[in-house]
C-alpha cells in the first residue's frame, strides 16, 4: 500500500515558495504521491473554506513536476464539469507525458453552487455531466496518436452511492474523502455489490483521510479516520491495508485557512508518520 499527501494549494500562506517546500518535504520523506485540489472561480462559498490565492491544479502540477523526480502527482479532486472534456483529456495527457507518467487523475462532481453559477454550468446536472464528460475523456485517450495519454489512472471521488456506482462504471479506483473512523467497511461491501450489479471488476480502494495527531486518544465513534493519537492514526492505516487499499492519501489540512501560514506544523506531522515505518519502499 502506497501513502501520499494532500497538499494545500490555496490560502493566505500559500505561494510558489511554500508549494516548492511542500513538494520537497513530501518527496524527501518518502511519500509516494502528492495531490492538490481544484477550484476555478473563488466565489464566496469557496472562499469561506479555501480562500485565494488558489493555484489551478493542472498548472501547479506541471510546475511541481519540474522540481520533483519520483513522487506521483494528482488531483483530489478535479471538478469534471468545470472544463470541456477534450480540454481535460488534453491537459491530463500532456501533463502525464511531461512528468514521465506520474499523473493520477482524481475526479469528482463538486459542491460549490455559486461556483457552478459563475461558470455557467447547471449545478443540478453535475452528476450527469460528469458521467458524460468522463466517457468523452476516455474516448479521447483511445487516440494515442493525438493524446499520448499512456495509462492515466482515474480515481473517482464521492462518498455517496452514486459516487460508488460511478467509480465502478468508469474509474480505476474509488476515492472516498474524509470519513468517520468506523464508516468504510460497510461502504466497501457496497462497492463490491455495485461491481456485481454492473458485472464489472471491483475498482481499487484509494481513500483520503485526515491527518491530525492528538495528545490523547479520541472516541472511535466521533473521530474521523486518521485523527487521534499516533497509535490510532497508525491503526487506521493498518485497517485500510487490511481492506486492501492500494493507496492512502493523508490530508493534514484541518479546515482553518490560517493553517497555511504555518505549514511546518503539517510537515512535522508527516515526519512523525513517516518515522513509524509504514511507507512502502518499493516504487511503481
């Protein structure tokens, strides 16, 4: 099982220098994957949680590819309806090619109604648009002569039943985001049922969990996976390994944009986790 990091590409403390240090820290500590999120129009609903500056993911990952050597690079998650599918296909294929095949394309339908309105995309049709666009992206990649996409894995985000069905239909992996410590096993069963219903293979499991280390243990029924004492965090990672997760993404952002002014606190948490010896050493 490979372990990666969700890096804040937004907020008052984020700038090119900080992003460079994030990349050096993640790769230097031996993590396998660096992922960033996606917003295009920083409307009030977005700004409340993820204020400007917000660095566009394709642009930022292309830049980070040039200052890293090994770590995979990805989106958690790209909001599919925000861009024409042929633009997504082209940008992803080019980025994958330029980075030496290191791209992971995490995708989702998004939640910011005002941002959808600003982009002129119907919010209530975002699920159907996502399905249509992902089919178009896959079709475009089949023309290797034009896109040179290689084998870009698509991780489908979404914790709902609709997200699970979408992951089975079009994804290489299901990428659930931030969930309770005891929530996932039942959903993995639903994933297998959905695969049986569609007569398709069960996609890989690639969850994104919180990373917040507390001084004392937290109650399992109230905490998020990846949150609690160091022992609880390590146990959560071990449980995900037992569920056959192929990748786990640690998210050290706790929700306050002011955290971006002090990234060294998150870097220290990542260093503590890496010191537990749970990062795999072989690379793919």
